[in-house]
């Protein structure tokens, strides 16, 4: 029987059921979404700490609820090259909870293999790019996701992640283009800013044709389910508009989109002056 209120951890003949709670002690750190309740580490210790390091483990449950057990297992009871399989039976809407979304995606990156029952919903709501997504190929993104979660610690306003403001700025820009009848949008920048605005990209109401990046090593990869493409490829795709997704290098990206603006593609800045947002 598949339970939505628990994470099942299995290794060989041993199995542990970690009950979830949205008022867990861990919610004070990561956000109010279902996570293993207090005492879960002790359950794992009792089940797995009496022998040699584990070579393989399977976790069944929502990735956001599996993040902490994966971290505990990897840091204390798993062999360095152990295989971690994540079984994702029921794909739930993260309900506009950026920290839950970040936790889930990070858990998928830390797993050796993710077996998902509904990949389409996982990509739409969680930005899961499929079984090829790995920590080794996405170390920078994993670092940013972990940083976003750490930014939530304490709940004080001074610790609030800027990601919420970035998401709102991106959402407004996309909504503006949509209101103007523009249906095919590209983002420019596959860095920290874009990795932090997944919530705004899960159901944008327009087609995201790609994420433009100048690093040729990243071309062909995916971020939040969208292909990372070169500026030249974006020119060939002819999107209706391009959103500059960066807070620190907006001026440089604006200059690099001169060829796109010359081709009649509308380009907008999220943080620059309004008089430079039009083609």
C-alpha cells in the first residue's frame, strides 16, 4: 500500500516507515510542508546503524519529504558509492511553496535514480528533468537550491531569500507579454537567478522555448525542464520575446541581445530602467 503521509526507507530485508507532519520540528528550518517528524533519525539509526555501510537504499515518497532522510543516510549510514533510488508514486502540486519545490528538486539531484509515476506533472510542477538529472552534472544548481533552503532558516525577515522577489518579477514580465498576445518566450541566463525562479516557470501560461546561455558547455542540457540554448539558436527559434533573467549582469545581457532586438524580438529587463525594455 502506497502512503502519502509517510516515507518508506528500504535496504535489503530492512524497512522503516517515517511518518510525515507539516508541523515537524524541521518545518521551522525548511518551510511548512510534510517532512519526517521528530524522532525519524532515531528510527533510521535503529534500523541501519548496526552493520556495515549500506550499498543501496530505496526511498518511497514525495521527494521534498525524502530530502532529509537522503541527507541523513548519505552522511551517516551509506557507503560513498551507494545507490539511492527514489520512488515517486504520487506527484503532488507543491502549492506555490518555493522551499518545498527546491527541497524536492535537490532530493532528485542527490538520488542515483528517480522512478517517477507521472514525469509530465513532475516537470510541470517540480521542474524535474527526468532520470538523466544528476548531482554530478548539476552541482551549481544543487548548491543554489541548498543555499535557498538555508536562507529560509530562522524565519526572520533579514534571512528571507531574494528568490520570492525574483519569482514575482519574472511572473509579472511573463504575464505582461502574455497580455500582449505573445505566446513564445525565452529566458536569457541559466545561472543562479533562473535556478531560483522555478516557481514562476512551472505553469507560466506561455510556451518557454528555451533558456539562453553563453556557456557552450551547457548547451543541450535542461533547466526546469527547458532546453538550454545558444544566443544563435534563440535567434533561429524566433521567440516573441526574451526575458533577461539575471539580477547582477543585466546590462551585459542587454548588450548581448542587440542581435535579437534587431531581428524584431521584444526584450525586457526585470530590474533595469523601463525605457530599455522595448525592442
